[in-house]
């Protein structure tokens, strides 16, 4: 009996040596894919001249959060959920830092029916918005003010809007849904995913405020593209990058 138990325990231990690294590698690959999807969403939105995020906003903002494929559905009662990435911009150099992972979720009540997949970008414009973004389980519209952002590559940024709303939202939807709104959506920092992506425990605050880790390999293109978009407005108006 004892030998049987020992064989079973040994078998489980040996199996775990193979399964754990495989599961970790699969989760890391999923996070790499999430970063790349975020970059695809950003590039596609910025490629639309009439509906793009004004480059002035990206040149002046504090941070950006990109959530590809946020799913929302319901009948009277609704729910939404999505996973994404957050990056902050150095106010002195204009350089964007490493990604941190985040989720968005929440429920809603009211006249609504159908299903929808939405690519969502949140542009954080001021310190108040930053504090909201870095708080865990922050509720948009309650803990952090949010407004629909102005669009158009050549449009002048609405300074008063930037000051009033700490976070500006941009979205691209697929599917049919009545009553889409972000008020009540909850942002949560995904520190578990941060640990998997960087290979050791680390919080979103450490990543976003201290840039305590280097930019990950799968994030380099996203960081490069954001930096390029941010510099375009300054180059166009003759300001140093």
C-alpha cells in the first residue's frame, strides 16, 4: 500500500515537472498575442484619417490603455469583459515605457439587447486620470471621469475637455447593440499576468510609474509606434520632439 502511494506521488511530481512549464509557456504566448493585438488595433484606428485619435492627444497624454475585442452582451441585464494593456509616456522625453496588463468588466441594467465586440482605447490626459487608472477596481464615471474623445488627425485638441475628463475614450465596434456606454465599467490591474509576462512578481504601479522592467520583446513594436505617433504632432507644429 505504501509503495503504491509513493509511486502515485512520484508520478504526480514527475508529471508536474512537464505540465507546469508547458502551461506557463502557453500563458506567456497568450500575453504576447494580446500585446500584438493591441498594436494592431492602435495602427488600424490611427490609419483612419477622419476617425483617428488626434496625434496632439498622444503627444500630451500621460498614459494609454488598449483593450482589443471587449465583449458585451445581454438582454435587459448586460455584461462586458475584456483584457488589455496599459503604457505610460515619459513627460520629459516623450518615450513610452513597458506594458502592464489590465482587465475591464462590469454589468449594466436598462434597455439593451444583442451582442457586440468593441476595440477600446482609453487615453489618460491628466494626473487625476492617472490616479484612477492605477487604482485597483476603479469605476469609470464614478471613481474616474471619462468622456468620448475628439477625433481626426488634424483636429485641434479640446483643452477644456482634457482638463475636465481625466480619461478620453475611443472605440470601434462590431456587431449590434443598443445602449453602449462605459459608465460603470471597472478597470482592474492584472498583476498575475504581469508576473507571467516579465518572469517574476511585479505590480502595474512598479511597471508604469517606475519603469522597473525593460520593454518586453513582443512590446517593442507597440512602444515604437506610440512614440512615433506622439512625435508627429510636435514635428508638424515645429516643437522639439
